[in-house]
């Protein structure tokens, strides 16, 4: 039985204003990402390494930016980490990346019950 759960769905934007979409799913116990251009599913697939991460260090009171080439989106949770904490960790990583979150799409879609007609 295939167990598939969408953990989050994010609309991103790079420094040039290009729209991108990042979707994270939990499929049979494995974290899987889908990353593509645009905000519809007809976008062109992108490599996750297109998201580049950086960090700041302070030397002599001055702020210096350093690219962290060994950092990538997580594919497993930390010990005791909840689904919400995992998502927040990814969001925090994206805050220090070349792709900024512009919209967090609701993944808990529910419809009102329709009235039955006779």
C-alpha cells in the first residue's frame, strides 16, 4: 500500500523574480521533493541544487556572506522532530538561500459536505 502525504507546498521566488514551486511529500517513509519553475504543475523540473544556501559570519564587526556548498534540503527528520518542526527547519533554511518563500499553500484542503437531494 502506497502511503503518500504532502508535507508542504511552497511558492518561491529567486533574486531575479522568477517564480518556482517546492513540494515536499512523505512517500512510504521517505522524504521526496519536487522542484519546478512557475507555480503550476506544467513548469520545468529543476535540480534541488539550484537552491543555494549561505550563512553570515562576523569578522572584526563586519558581516561577511559565505556560500555553504555542503548544505542541502533535509531528507530525514531529527530525533523527536515533529512534522511542523521539520517544515520550520526547511523554512528557516530557505530564509538563508537564493529562493525566498512568497506563499505557503494550504495542504489541508477540506470541502463542506454537500446536501443530499431526493
